[in-house]
């Protein structure tokens, strides 16, 4: 896109376009490296974990015995 624009614009504008294109290329390369790091980090995470390995705030809540009995009676 910028290459086509460079052929139709004056020389001053061409250097600005080249600089902009270089900045975008550096940004893309940085994002690719970040993606690779995140993918590797995800691969290190276990696919399944036990309930004991979960943090207390995210653990599944076990029903209290009384409420469980009440639910069974209702059913």
C-alpha cells in the first residue's frame, strides 16, 4: 500500500512513508515475538488441574449438607 503511494508522491513524502513503514514493521515484529512468548507460556500450563490445585476463590463451592438434603427432599 505504501509502496504504491511512494511511486506517485514527491521524494520528501517518500522518506516519510518509508519511515512509517519501518515503524509498522517493527511493531509487527514485536507483536509476533509477544505472541510467541504467550504461546510458549500457554504450552507450559497444564491442560487439567485438580480441585486442590485451584485457588480458594475459584474453587467450586460444595453444597452444605443441610441445603443438599433440602434439595433432595424437594426433588
